[in-house]
C-alpha cells in the first residue's frame, strides 16, 4: 500500500457514492495520535470523531490544540458503521446512560459534505433503540428538511447546540454570524422530538461583550430551549496563533480552563433579569441539555450549589432528587481500577489523584457526581473557570 492509498479501518464498510473520501495513509500518519482516536471521553460524554477537517477558520477553534487547523477539507477516518461499532463496544459506554457527542472536535457536523454522515450515524444509533443523550454542536446551516430528519429519530435524546458569538472581527471569526442566527431560528421553530440550545460562546472582553452584543444574544435566547454562556479557551496553541497572525490578545496569559471574568458574568446576569427571558441561562452545557429534556444533570453539578443559583426551580428539584453522595468503597474501587486513588469525598465533589480528564469524566457519569483532581482544585464561585478575571488576578482587557 503506497502513501496515496486510502485507509480503511478493519470491518469498515465502503463509503456510499458521493461520500467523503477516506484519509490516505500519509494523511492519517500525519495526524496527532489524539486525532487518530475515533472515540474520546469528554465532559459531555463519549465523543465520536470519525471525520476531521474544517474550512470555517474560526481563530479560537480547538483544532489548534490538535495541530490540524490547516486541514480545510473534511476527510473520513472510517465509516459510520465502524465508528458506531467502536462506540457501542467501548468499555466506558453504557446503553441509555452514557452521553454522546458527535463530530465536536475536528469539523462542523452540518457542513454540506459532512451532514449526510452525521445523519447516518444518528440513524444507526437510533435504530439500536438507545435513549442516550446525543449532542450535536454546529455554527453552520440547518434547513427545514434537516429538521424533519432530526425529528424522525424516536429514541435518542437529541440536542442541537447552535454556536453563536456575534464576533464581528473577521480575522478571528470569518463566518457570518447571521448563519448561526438563521440556523437557531429554523432549528427551534421546527423542533419536535429534538431540543435546541443557544451556545453563546466564546464571550471575550473587548471583542463581543458590549451592551449591544449582550442584548442581541439575549434576544436570540427566545429561539432556544435554554442558553449556555461561556468564555474562551485561551490555551498556549491558540495564543500562539493569535500572536503569529497579529490578532489582539484578550488576556495576558494563557489558561488550561475557559476564561470568563466575574464582572462580565454579572453584567450578563443583570441584563437577563432585566429582560425577563423566556428561556433560562445556564453556566454549564450539561445543565442546559438536561433541562431541555427534563432530566437531572448527568454531570452532578448540583453538588456545586452556587452553579444552581440561576437555574429554574423545577430543574433544581430534578437534580436534587437524583443527586447521591457516592459510596466511598465503590468510589475508591473505581478510582483504583482506573489507575488512580480516591483522596476524599466532600459535599461538593469526589477528589481523586492520578486520573486524567477522560477517566475522571467516566467516573463522573457513573456516579452523577463531580469528580475533581486534587492538583487542579475548583475554587468556590468560580464555576470551574480559569483564575484570570477573578478578584485576585489581573488581566489586560
């Protein structure tokens, strides 16, 4: 097999006519190991990424972290049938329980060439009778005919999260924001079996945090079953891209967690109260998804009570009824099985040592209780965000 030969995973069915080509061996070998992994455990569930490559060029995209930002044409690592088999046979997967994310790492699932593959994957999972949460995140176009297909899935708890930032600096976000606005409205108006979340992100000081930007986003929240608002992942790779392209840096330092200054959150919450929103705001994705489907939060955020102070009373009651402090012996045994160690269990979280994010998220979904690493504590009232922008930290705005 030469370097131009297309790569097929064992057992992968041939792609249908007109489908995306498979990566060549040379292309696949050029990817970082993490991108070659089709299944990855993330906070919002098992993430299935069998297609990589995106032309949208958002300057803050997480693709910078995987070294493939310049890969503009989507290509398939494997077929939908094989990716579905990999998911269903994954040791961490639990039918009707484990949340799932599709194509959220290295492409946009609603790109014209990618969309048929997404819909086929949804069909394959729905035909299994699975009732798991499935999250699809997009900033691209959804049409009425797409909504009809999304409504046809009768088992999955499907949520479409429409990313909107309102950033009008096309050096940072060249995608026209009106695309996301129309997608949000179309998806919401036609929603029946699926739910729609406004994913208001990233909100960045000096870039899209004016009163006008905030007012626009809060107006758009009328076209969603809930709204998640959050900040920017300003990690080293993204900071380096900004510097290399002469883009304005919003913060002095990079950070491992999302940056969202305290005063910016307060401005948004104050504006939301004044507007008396029709649908609620949430700080965390899983909180909004759970609310939209009238389920308890699968990430156990109820233990971090200050997160709940903006949640609807009915949702707080759902989460409270499902939230249970894990049995210490079971938590210790699972931490050990995963290669780590239980440190303690508090009223807020299970504290562990020696577990990476993927293994902590597995524990988190098993217990429905927050799992934190003792080396990177979650400070009260900071909501799991970076220290930048909080009272003891100074940033450049």
